[in-house]
C-alpha cells in the first residue's frame, strides 16, 4: 500500500479513465487510486472494475454512487474513505487529463519533502497557465480567485483549483460534515478553511489543459457526385443555409419518437444545463475548431482556430496579469464584432469604455464630461490585432520590403485600412518614436509592416475608433499565416515577443 491516494471523481469518462489510471500507475512514485463514480451510464465503472480484477487489484479502488451528487460530496466521500484506510497524503485530480499526472510527484514533494500541509496545483501563480479555454472562462476563473483574495485576505492565487494534495492531518482537523458547498465553490471553502485553521499552503505552478469534447460536423458532397458543385464559384460551393450541423445519430433506448433528438437534448442538459427552450435565447456558435497544437517538425509554430484574435487577446491579458506596479492606470479591453463593424453592446463602438472611465472619475470626485474627455485624450493604446505573414506561395499579394515575417517579433502597423483609405488609422510619428524607444530599451523584437499590397485590399482594426477620442493608438500584434482558415499558424517566438512588448508598454508608456 502506498502512503498516497489519488481521488478521481467520474461521470461518463469511459474514454479517459483507463488512460488516466495507467498514467498515474506509470509514475516512478507509487500512488493508489480511488475512483468515485456517480452512476455513469457509459460504463466507466465497469472499466475500472475490470482493471481492478486484473493487473491493478491492490492499488485501484472504486466507490459507486447512484446519480450525480455533486463534486464536493464526491471528494468528501473519498476523503473519509482515505482517512479510514490510513493514507497520509490525499490528492484531488480530474479524470480528463486537464491535470497532468506528471505533476503529482511535485505536489507530493511540496507536502512530504518541504513540510507544507496543502499543495495546490496552481494555474495562476506564474501568470496564466491555461490551454484551450475560451478567454471568457479564463477571465471568470482568474477574477473569481482575485475576488476571493480581496474579500477574505486569503493569499492563494488559484482558490478554485481542483488539483490538490492534503496531508492527512488537514482532513482530520477539518469537520468535513460542515463543509457547506457542494459544487466548485467546495474548492474555495476547503482551502480557506485549511488556511483559517493555520495550515501551511503552497502553490505549485501547473499548466491546465481544458478537456476535449466530441466534435460536430458540417457535411459535404463526395467528389464522385460533385460535378455541378465543382462548377460553382468558391463563394457558393456550400451556401449559408446548407450549413446544417451534424450533432449525433444515437437513439435513446426506450424512446419511440424522435429518439435521437431526445438523446441529444439529454446530453445538452447533462453537459451544459441547456433545455430545448434555451435555443430561443442562447448564443451558440459552432466553429471548425480543433485544439491548438504544435506545428512544424521543429515545433516552432502553433496551429489553431481563431488566432485572429485569440493570439492577441491572450498575451494582452497575460501581460496585464504579469505587470506589477505601473505609473499610469492600465487596462485590457477585450471587444468583439470587429468583422461586422465593431457594433453592438460588446463592440468597440459601444460607449462601454467611455462610461467606465466616467464612472471611475466620478468616484475620484472628477464628475465632469471634460474630465472624461481629457482622460481619454491623454491615454495611449496598442490596438492588438493580427497581421498577415508573408507567404511565398502567394508572393504576389505582398510587398516584400514592407510586410510581416515569421520569427521577426511583434508587428507594428502604422497605417491600417482597406487600400490605405477605408476604415484607416494613421499613428503619429512622435508616438511611433516613443514605442520604438520602449521596445529597444526592453530588448523587444519588433517589425513594421502593412497588410499586403495596398491595391490588393487590406483591412482596418479598432484603432480608428480609439483615435476618435484623440488618444495615441497604433495597431500591433502577431503575424499569422492562413488567416481566417480553420487552422491558422503563428510563430511561438513572435507570440513571446508580443507578450514581452505588451509588458514593456504597460510599464513604460
């Protein structure tokens, strides 16, 4: 028997459970595993019991519960079981590889070797280390932890983390029956309770990888029957109203009418808490997206969906979190609807930012329209957006002496707009000189470019909207190959330099 047990709650994890079990048992340090299954209809428990009956009889254990009873109750059930069995180090971990089993020995070392009572696998102790999460979810998670710290004085950066190691004495001291929260707030309550009692907590930096769901699909006609389709212009090969989404084919057992539909609605309810009526008001977006992955034999690039503009939003947010003391108030403003004119309540043309500035000034005793105008006019901004990287396969669309290249750093676009005119912004020379000095002083690699040849088209960004306030603004970001394709490509070094440049800007602009 090991001195450590890893508790893994499961519900419909048949695709992951054997892999995660083998990954944990494959570590050099011995860990036992307790699976707590909440009545998974997909046969997760059966897979575990088969492994228990075979090669992992002494190290693998399972507790089966009827129905989904909540994450908190699952862990409390596991904690009580582990205490009864005599384990000294008790771990929480997800089954879907969002927590890397290779980090288990690091959490163990923090408690066993370094003498801490609780070790937290932290996504936020060294910046923001989350992969494949929507930026909205990253913000929600990060600022939830920030809010807890502000309200309670609790100094843990990742209070909602579910990758944790507890010493036995911590769980023996906490009255587990008095833990009130059952969902994800359970994680906050457990850590805060341990802190209030006086136990020592260490955050161990980890990288969190979001779980991968099943994909949906838009069908196409096979080439053997596509004679008429191949005669169409590219813009109408698949017309908009034909973009029907293939979401499933399995009927729900026992249903005679619309059995496939009923099964899909059941899955939506389980995974996303959606009812059929929610389609009347929900915002649902289906994109040809797969998880981002390394590109190139040298793994020097990243292929992913939506680099425009995730690859700019993420380093902007990461730079804000990394930057400590600043001389001027800093802000990371994330907006959408750019492709249709930055309109709507969430677009840059809304009054959100102006109104926010007005509210802050009012709280400072500067409640006047003039104060707002002065604050905006005296601001400096990097309008973070991607630029087109030179592609030798389409060399005719680029001016080689004035375009962005992979591996040459973040891109500065002094001029933006379609054909140099429409929707354009033109940063002034003094501001460009200031940015050059900041980047040079901080050893930031950067390049200047235009978006392709002027006569070929081009594109604008939100920079012109900020310029309406009189603020100094220039377009900046990362060069992208295959922009707006299902898989866009960026250079890792350019992404690094962009984040580095944004940090330098926040500290020195």
